[in-house]
């Protein structure tokens, strides 16, 4: 697969599902070698949305996501060791989010879709609802 200038990793919204970021850092076999290679390719800039970290913090607090040794240390260690860049939430993203059709009901995923639209960064996801939006997807 050709390199991309940037990739946006997406978290799945369902509690029972494992998401792309965790699959990547855990070296989970559910993440295809092709996608793993794209994320690891130094020619690509891989981003993780702050919305994803926000969602993880909520799930961690509710006990639906276990992170060792704790949320703070996990995030700090994994972000630095995986060489991911964080994509901040900007007013432009919220403006796009405010007018997105409600194909997807999850607020975190909707924000990631808005970020992708604003930045023209493709989203790495297995969530089929994303197909309903005009965003570039890698799955």
C-alpha cells in the first residue's frame, strides 16, 4: 500500500470492541499487517485524536477499559513510544461536527469524522458506518 502523508487512527465506540490504537500497541493479530505497516511507515504521519484519548479516559474511569499501570502513565508511554502525533480539537472541527448528518450516533466518532474532513487526513477504521461520510478511509 502506498504511503500517506498522514493517517488518523480511530477508536471504535462500542465498549466490547477493541480499537485500532490498542490493536496497534498490543500487536493484536486482528490488525492486518498492511495497516500495521502503514502506521509504522516513517513516511506517514500517524495521528491520534484527542477525542480518542478523551473517550479512553471515560471508559477507564467507568472500569470498561483496563490500562496498566494507570491511564496517565499508559497514555504517556504509548504515545511517546509509538511515535503518534496528537490531533487537537479545534473550533473548525466543531463547526463541521455541528452540521454532520447523524449516520453515526457516537459523539467521539463524529468528532473524528469532522477532524478528517477538516484536515483531509484519512481514517484508519473497521467501523462500517464511516462509509456513509465523505471521508477517506483505510480499512
